[in-house]
C-alpha cells in the first residue's frame, strides 16, 4: 500500500500537466495494482456482511437500513486496516485508530434512539449498529470466521426473537375505526369487547357522515391481543363496519 502512494506521487510530479480521463484511469490502475489483495478481500467481505444485516433492517423500515449498516461495517473494517497500516509505516499503537470506532458508533446509535419525537424507540437499531461495527472490526482484523459467525447470530436474533417479541411481549399502539348509528351504543359495545382483553380506548374521535357515525380510537396491546380485538369488532352485530387502521402514536 505504501508503494502505491509513492508511485502516485512520482506520477503526479513527472506529469506536470492537468489530468485527462485517460490519465486518471492510468492513475487509478497504478494504485489498484499494488493494493494488497487481503485488504480488498476484507473490505468487500465487510460490505457484504453489513449489507446482509442492513437488508433485514431495511425490510422492517428501520431508520438504519441497508446503506447505513453497510457503510458502518465497511468503515469499521477500513479504520481497523488503517490503524494497522499507519502504525506499521510511522510507528505507534496499532489499535489507536480502531479504538475510536466504539465512541463514534455510540454517537450514531444515540441519534437513532432519539429519532421518534422523544419516544424511547430505536434501541434495537442502536444495538445492531454497535454489533455491525464489531463485525467490521473483526473482518478488518482478519478474523473471518468470527465475523461470519457473528453475522449469523445477529440475523438469527433479528428474525426469530424479533418475531417472538412482536407477537407475544412487545406492546403496540394501534388505531381502529368503527361505524354505526348511535355513538353511545357504539362506545359501550367497543368497551365490552375491550374488557375481555383488559384494554381501554384512547384518543377517541367521533364524527357524523352520510347518515352514520364514524368513531376512531386507539388501543395498546401485544399483537395477539390486537388480532383478537380486530376479529371481535368485525363480528359485532351492533357495529355496521370495523377495520384496523394501523399503528398509531400515543398522545
């Protein structure tokens, strides 16, 4: 890598003229020809592993998706490589630069936690970024099996435990809309349905339109409870219609 830098400097001073596209290509080819194969392999592997984890985050529409995780893993591997290369070339601690990755990732993770208007969300995203950075460091340090194994563990946790948590333990705040003729009777019917799940209506809004009454409300509960509430609202004979609106934010 140091030989490529010297070659670039010699080419620049000998040329003494503005670079053309052809000159730029020759310069790039000269630099890449002396780039260590192990460095290229580690950087490419880091980008792939980070991209795989980021793809899972992207499919769930998280703030840190494919590109973010790929860049963090790639950057961590690159900083680890640079830390070793610069220390070998100029002397010093081989881990000095790599050690600064941890506080840097902590800063990014804090930003993902504060993403949703003051609500405490994004903890899993922040933790994922922290682990992705460690995968990049392992790849940059040549610990290939460790990096691949860690990626598999992360994917296993995100896919399996994430679905289990969403269905059985994670509280969701969801909105519903029902229609009928009498708002008092509608509210009493919904409260009867929610009583079976030990839940209550929140953020209730009532409006009259075209000879009937529309009522929207929100309910907090796990996914299983939300599914049962939706089914019972649709089976109610007093309500003309009922449907699930989607996730909502508490006021």
